[in-house]
């Protein structure tokens, strides 16, 4: 949201692994239900309750036109085209997020941490191959969001 220069209000809700579904604020539960996951983005009254939907809304060039809102599509014409081009980055980011969440919930030790470190190494290698500190290279892209 900051990279796109979108005015917004942030409301925090704890992740399930930090206290269970019972710790979600009533406002959050009313918005997405008791099984809702994070992140959630509301744009023009429409609830985007998945990462992919939230990214698609955030990258809507008609709703958030340049130059007032710098694009995160890295030269792609559409969000779908950017997703196709950056499929490896999306997969690496997803694996890193899942591996981290699994590690937080891991009660057996070891295996989940190993998965997380493998995912972290893969993400770092991909970042290096793209020539920058972002999946978009030198500038942030939608995958970095």
C-alpha cells in the first residue's frame, strides 16, 4: 500500500498461531467470518480475503492509476501477465510463508525449521538471480507486497 501510495488504514489482528481464532477482534470476524485468514484488504467496500485477491485489487491500474500510484507490475500489462511472468517468485514467496507458518506451529522441532531454512535459501538465490533486494529486482514488485 505504501509503495503504491494508497491512502489506507491498518488494523491489526493476531495470526492464528499466536493465539487462536478466539483472539480475532470482533470487527475482523464480522468482516470475514471466524475462519478468516490474514491478510484482508477492503477496497471500495469489497473484501479481498486472500493474498492473491488482495494483490490483484492493489495492482488494479484503473483503480490506482500511475503516476500517482506507482505500478507494481514491472512493465506487465495486466496482473495476470505479471503472475505468469513471475510464477517462480510467487511460488518461492508462498513456500517461504507456508514454511514459516509451519515452523511457528511445529511442536516436533527440527523438520519445520529445516523446511523454512531451505525456503529461505531458495528465496535468497532467486533474489540474487533477479539482481536486487526485491523479487522485482531493484524496485519492489507485486510479489514483494
